[in-house]
C-alpha cells in the first residue's frame, strides 16, 4: 500500500521502438539542498528546474515550517527568502518527510545545532529506515534525540543550545550522513571536519561553496577530508537545477533493451560522483553517448543519447563505483537480465536499507519473471538471459519504493509477457511525470485500477 494513498496497480508490456526526447525532472539531490540552503541564507534565493515530486515538496513544506518564505512561482521556478544560519524557528507541528530519507536526514542536520525541538515522521517506508547513522554524529554537536526502537521515526530532535564543532569519520559511504554533519556544522563555531573513506556525491560541498561558506576538500591517507568553517552568512543564489541522472536512468535503460529505440535525454547532470551507471552501461556494450558537454552552475552536464543495444554483456561492476550509482542498481539489474552472461554487483550493502531492501525486492521480482539471481548480504549476481529471452509475466511488489516500481515497469517493456507492480503510487515521490513521459516515447504502461 502506498504511503500517500490507495495503491495504484500498474503494468507494462512489450512495445515498439522508444523514440524522442525525454525531458526528465530536476535533480532530486540538488533540489533538496537548494531549498535547505536557501532557507539558511539571508535574502532571496531563486531556483529554476526544481523537481516537484512529493519528496522535494515535503522539504519545501518543512522549510516553511522553520520560518522561511518558500514560494512556488510556477513552471519549476521557486523563490526562498531565508532566515539565516541559526535562524530557524521552532515548528508548530510535526515535520512529515513522507518517503524521503534524504529530506529527513538533511533537515535533521540543518536544525540540530539550533536551540529548537522538532518531531519528525514519515510514511510507512520511511518510518522503518534507520536514523542512528545521522543522529549519532549529531549527538556529538550536542543534539539529543528520542525515537522508536532501533533509532526509527517518529523521532524528536532537541537541537544543541551551545553546539561544538566535530571531527567525524563517516563509517559507511553515505552522502546523506556527510551532508547532515556539514549542515549541522554551519551553526557550530570553529571548524567541522568530515572524513569519508569512499567518495560520495559532492553536491553539498559544491553548493555550500556557492552560497559563500568556507569549505575545502583534501585527499589524504584517511580519505576525503572536508573542512567547513562554521557560522558564515550564506549569500542567496540563483540556482538552475540540472536534470536528475537517477531519473534519466529509466528512459536510458529502457532504450537500451527495446529494439529500434533512440532516445535523447537533455541537460543531465554528470557530476562524477553520480555518473557511475552510465560508465557501467558503456562497459556492458551500451550504445550510449554524451552530446553537448558543458558546465552549468559548477556542475558538469550533457545531453545523453541512448540507442537499442542488442549485444549487451554481463560484467563485474567495480565496487568502488557503488557510491556513485547506488540508486541505479535496481534498474541496472533489469538491463543485466537482457545481457549475455553474469552481471556481478558487490559492495552494495547500502541497498538493504534504502526505501526497501532493494536487493531482496529486485531479486524476488526478477526470479518471478524467469531471471536467475543469486544474492548475499552485500552482493548479488544477475544471470543474464540475453536479448529477447526474458519471460516476464509476473506481478512484483514495489515495497513502497519508487525505484523498484519503475524498474519492473521498464522490465515489462522488453519482456515476452507483461510485467505488473502492485503499487506504482510511490513513483510520484521522485518522478511524477514518469508515466506520461514514457508513454510519449512509445511505452505501453497502463493502470489496472
């Protein structure tokens, strides 16, 4: 059942070539950060291309609750009149972050060094996700938390009245944890230092610097050492959000497995900490090219062209690449089903604690559709059947997870029999135009109820 209403059963069937231009929504990671840092700046930040999915809209509502003036100007344009670092007001009501792990963890970080008390909740999926990975380092600043067993939502965070700067080594590769600590460090005196052994997406560091924070990154024997000087006055910005590579993954992967397809996905962010999927697909033999490569707002972008690739081959994905494509493994496993040979994915334990246990969800659904899968605690192997030999025909559980739902709908576009999902409702959290966009390209997606 969807956390936002009645379940929406959906299915997809084998279709003709997918062709045309896929204008996917704005980048979700950048959209969250633009709203939060805009709310912590002094003055008006203007944002264009904001992803208007439920996850980001929940963050916008949260920033209003903290006292920022957040206005939808229409057409993906928004303005945020910030209250300054340390200027958050105590919300009158519980902050509901819906399905968004990114939203709740970043917001917790942003408020943890202000003397306010905030209670957070979410939908059934988010309330099962572990928050200790964020609340443990926030406690070092002086914040206190009380939540459900296992460090789960609903949870109340009491911000530190007299925060202290911290030095924190992130125990697992997580841009959410890193970003939460950096956001907390904004209102702490002195220098807050975050050390990550494996590089994760660096949107927070780039955007903090853009807003005027003093932030530096150094590669040492310990790993990437990010140093932030606290208590700056953040300057408002004009932000044009590039389009989301995680959303682009779906039309791109569909084009690779549907015969005759040729799809252009313009203006996609190609930050090297996010582009692991596209490098992996090329290693598998995908006909995937970058056109019009350029820099926009400090972020590398390009237009992606994906064409049907009948000779895909299984590979062993470099585990070092996991952090740069962690959200794309579900749809990669779909492509792997149509490749010849085994695709081996290791070092992906993080997939077990996403919106769902994504390894189990995809392995179970792929097996039901005739694809052999092996899996372990932090690895899985898809035994590809090659082009034209994936049976399909099953109904898969989405587990309130937007990426699981979309991945199985992509599977159905090239399988020999339609593939259904029990609930496509969660897709609206990150990719609200997924259905019409894919139909416009030629996909056969339908709602069962």
